[in-house]
C-alpha cells in the first residue's frame, strides 16, 4: 500500500513534467534567439542587400546635400546683387558636406559600430 510520501512524490513528479511541457515552447524561442545572436557575433555575414543599402545611403546623402546647396545658392543669387556666385559656393559646400557625411557613414558601417 502506497504511503502518503509516495503520493506526494508522484504529485510533485507529475507537476514537474507538466511544467516542462509548458516551458518547452519558451525554451525553443530562447534557444533560437541565442543561436542567432551567437552567429551575428561570430562575424559579419553581409548580404548584397546590406551592401546596396549602404551604397544607397551614401548616394542619397551626397545627392541631397548637393541639391540643397545648389538650391540655396540659386535662391541667394536671385535675391542679391553680388559679384560672387552663391550658386557655386553653396554647390561646393553641399558636395563637401555630403562627402563628409558619406565618409562618416561608411566608416561607421565598416567598423561595426552599429547602435
């Protein structure tokens, strides 16, 4: 005849098995996320799309600042009577600012300093 200790042990064992069954989906999710994190830390696995994204970011950075400088220069040339060409000055300034910003982004992406 089973004692009360045996019944308590059986109940505790079945409770542990039930908890394990409920915890299994969580264990799988945590395991998958930790494996993904380990793979990402091992080294860069850059795809063509990541490269194209960086390439596009650099291109748009230079293009937008150049066009903004050009527009500002034309606006100032139309508003003022000056011997100096604001269009050329702000065009060069826009190109320089765009190149500096692009250099910053490329350096940041290549060093792995992604926040």
